[in-house]
C-alpha cells in the first residue's frame, strides 16, 4: 500500500506538466521552447530567446513558480544569422512533487470592437 500511495503522490500527468510549463513560460517575454523531454521527474528543456536576460527571467520564473527544483543551465550559445541575434539554451529541472497542481493558462481577453451607431 505504501508503494502505491507513493506512486500516486509522485504522479504528474502530461496535462499538469504542460500547465506548469505554460504558466512559467507565459511570464517570460521573447522566449520560445522548442523541445521538452521528461524522464521520470526530470525535464530537459531546449529553447531560444531574443536575449540572455529572457533566459535569466525564465529561470527566475521557474524557481518562483514552486513547480520546479534543481534548475540548471547546461548549455547556451549565441545564434547569429539573418540579421537577428538569438540565444539557444538547454536547461534541466526536476518536477517538484509537493507543489500544488497548476491551473491552466487562460488566453488574454480579446478586445471587442465598439458597435457602430446607426
């Protein structure tokens, strides 16, 4: 019974994981994730950003979220080409099993055009 209870406690489904990542990425401007690989409670994250500051802000948002532990930058490099400077990066992180479940990210409200007067 203890083993089953531990497995239930440590289980984070795909939807919950994507919600956790989406909640964190949505707080960071000019940053795009290109690959997310999960192995148990470990994540490998690949992405690009418009600046080094965006990567630092993403790591800070991950730490503050409470969803992730042991966040480490394993690789970063500057990509120059087509007159645009970007930075690619690779991070590893552990999923914090004691964190509260993530709530889905809602889309920002759409602006409604005013009605035409007749």
